[in-house]
C-alpha cells in the first residue's frame, strides 16, 4: 500500500513552519497515543504514521529530500520504519515533543526531558453543613470545624529533620519516574520507591515522622449563598488535605442540608404554607394575616372559599440561586371543623343544619348526591 503524503497526514500545508508541524503532530499524537487507545490497532497505526511524518518534516535534510523526491527520497530514513520509536537514533525536535506528550498523558510536568519534583496532591474532603430555612433563603456566613492534613510547620513540608535535606532517589535518579521499553514506545511510570517525588528522606522530621504534614483541627468561615437548597455543594478550593512535596492541596466540598421549617415547605424556589380558617370565615369571607419570610401580610379570603383552595402571593418565595427572580408563596386554605362545641354553638349549628336545604348554598354536595341517586337507580 502506498504511503500517504506526509503533509496530508499531519494536516498542514507545504511550506508550513516547524512550529506548525510540531503543533499538528502533538495534537495527533495525543489523540492516537497507545496509552490512550489500548488494544486499538487503528489508533496505533495512525500514531506511527503521524510520528514518521513529523520525524521527516522536522529534519531539514530529510524534509528537503522529501520535498524534492517524495517518499523515494527518504525511504529507510525514518526510525519508525526501522523497528519502532528509538531505533533510528537521534530524533531531535520529535524527541522533545514526544517527551512533552508523555508528560501530558502521564500527568507529569517535564522540562528539559526531566520530570519536575512533585509530591502527591492532597485529598478532596467532604462534609455536611446544616442550615436553617431562613439561612438558605437569605444567605448566611457559617463557621465550620474539620480535621485535615496540614503542612508540618517544623519541616515546612519537606519531611526532613531540621538542618537536613532529602536526598535524591537512587532508583529514578531524581526524575520521579522509571521507564521501560514496550514495543515501539517507552512507558514511564511513577517511581515506586519515592512515590514520584524524586527524593528520599533519610533523617525524618520528628514532628511529622517524615510525612511533611500532620493532622490538625481547623476552623473555616463558609459563605452560604442566597437561595441554596438541600444537597447542593459549595466548593472551597485548596481547603482539603495538604499535598506533599509542594503538590497542591485538595478541595473541600460542603454539602448543604436545609432544616425543616415549622410552617413553610419548599418546592424549588416556591414556598408552600397551609392556612387554617373557620367555617364562618370560609362562608362569609374574611381578611386574615398570613406569614411570609419577610413578616406577616394581610390577604382577603373570598366569600364561599372551599377547603383546599390555593392562593398565590407573587414574589414572596425564595431568591433564585445565582439568578434574577424570586419564587412565590402558595397558600393552601384549610377550612377547619370545630371541636368541643359549647351549648350555644351547638344550637347555632342545629339551626344552620335546618336551613341547609337550600341547594344554592351547597351546590357541590347537592350535585354529588344527585349523581349517587342516578348511579343506583
């Protein structure tokens, strides 16, 4: 099978600069690298093809011959066609790019072909914070306490005894990783002896036993935003466990738990409240005071209000989290049946019962019992 044009393989124009070629190759190599595509023969072939193209086009002499004679001018000149990566000798710019790609894939930074000394990032932590209904609605600042790993103040995170310094790891020679040849590419893994730090502590700090950090109880202030709800999380960057050897700290996630309210129930950004009224208020209508988050307000109950009727008070709910607008307060009217009647009240209700024959006063019950008659006759 004839080879594809190297410029076509990399997706660059003839006359492209070295920087453009490097950028194009790096993008393809990251996409098709075998570490990211295990057991994918097609990706492996594309990776080899891109690497071969980049090797030729980044070498001035090989590129000149290729531009003049095509593949015939460089056949046998590619290390990728001579037994795999590394078999063709000095790869120049391509070797630097390849090292950078390994750094991206394996998560390590490289400079000059050597990994920067890095420890282990701190763990993320999570805790639950109880807030009141009102604190969730209006926002608040809460104080929390937690125990976490912090940098040792004696050795300042080095893990070494005062007056001493960690030594270079003899297994990885300070690189923090060990390499082995696997097929046509090199695999780099974290050094098992120094755990990737590139250093070994031979005389450990007495305060932290050489760990570079220790457990400590800390107090933090947490700002609870307006409108937050149960199970939503707040992220406090860098407030998790301390990293080792200068690695970044983890984050702290605070999971919100909004406590129940004695009167209100929340549904998104709306609030629900059940309001009891008497028979007489329901029948005759009334002006009543109802609670809101901002205090009491007066509402009018229409004459002939039935139990279960809902009334909506616009803008009396909860501020939308991180957005404009406020939910509503939804009142559910409950007509309360009186209990423990006095003799006078019983007489009044008996008299009322005698007057209830007027079907216009009870249209719902009159219609219901008419339907029952029709059902059984």
